[in-house]
């Protein structure tokens, strides 16, 4: 399981569509579909209920989203903090 797969999954959940998630991530819809297929293979479960036009999370998908959205949020916060430290360190060296 890769971070990019988790980011794609969270974007799909938040946008409610593979196409909108692809636009948000600046990648193709087929790339998002492939990431989701690979993630489901890694996990050994279906994250979405297939069949209708509307995107619906499976129970496993709902649980996975609840856990992974906090992971993504923590990673985003870590990036902000690391950049702030690097900026502070850089300005002290000048």
C-alpha cells in the first residue's frame, strides 16, 4: 500500500467521483481507477459498492476512509511543520 493510493482513495471519497478526484489530483481518471484497483488488491477487500452510477463506499471502505483521512491530515501537517523548520534554519544561517 502506497501513500499515493491512500491520497487517491481519500480524494475519491471526498469528491464522490473518480473523475472529480482525478481533476483534483491532476491525474487521469484511469490512473485513479488503477490506483483504487491496486489498493483493493493490496487490502483484499472491495472499498466501493459497484453497480450503480453513484459512488458508494462499502462498509470496509467507510472504515478505511475514517482511519486514512486522519493519516493524510497528519502527513499534511508534518509537511507544513518541516517546511517551517527548514525556513527558520535557513534564515538563521544567513
